[in-house]
């Protein structure tokens, strides 16, 4: 069960890391125009905001999940939200705009702060982590240790992939055409939809 929690957290982390949004483009632009170190601190700020989202979501629903019946409901809701986000990522047609997302800062605290709020103020991020928390917490086979391990793995996976994006931004920037971004968005959406379906299935398993 521990290995299962680790693999599930890794899968979710990779799916979230592939998702496109303001944070993704801010990392790429900051690394390209300012260098790796500022982009690293930006990624660290994003990481801190993800931790806060998970913390608030978990302790906000922990008491509600004491009832087995409630676990079924929130499991269904959480899995459905993941499927919906994945569906939107696959079938959205709106062109992703990266303009006006450049992060201009001159010190480590400013980059961390900008990354923190850039990510925290994105309602999609909050919704995704909330869905993950309520769905994973509703799994009757998971203890607190399994849940903790799941989110440690998923959060660190997102962070290290963000760092990797920043490190390789100069090399991959010329390949980030609209077509490539579209393919990445589709892959991320499919993974999120599959994760949601699996989580819904586990509610009744």
C-alpha cells in the first residue's frame, strides 16, 4: 500500500507538472531572461503555495471525512472534478497567451513572493489540490501516513519538475511552439481524466 501511495503521488505530480498556466510561462520567461537562480526561487515560491493549498484543504475536510458515507460523496466529487479539469485541458481551444507574464524582481524574497501569489491566486490550482485532497482522503485503504506520503511525493515531484523546466528553459524555448504546448496540454488532460476515473472507481472498490 505504501508503494501504491508513492506511485499514485508520482503520477499525480507528473500530471500537474505538465499542466500549463501562468506559473509555467513565468518560469520559462524568468529563466530565459533572468537566469536559473531567479527562476529557482520563483519555483520555490510556487512550491510553498502548493503546500499551503494542500494543508488548508486537508484540515478543512478532515472532520467531515470522519463519516464513511461522506467519504463516498467527496470521493465522487473529487474524482469528477479531476475528470472535468482534464476534459477542459484536452478540449480547450483558446490560444495560450504567455505575454505579460514576465516576472521582474531583483532579489530572492521578491521572486519567492511573486511565485507564491502567482500560483496561489490561480483558482485552477486551488481547485485541483482541493479535489486531490478530498479524493485521496476518501480512500478507505489509506491511513494518515499513506495520505501524507502521497502528497509529499506529488508536491516534491511538481517542485523538481518546475526546477527542471527552469534549468532547461534556454534549451527548450525554441521548441515551445503553440502546437507543442497543445500536445502537452492534451497529455496532461488525459492523465488527469484517468486519475479521476480511477479515484472514483476506488470509492466503490
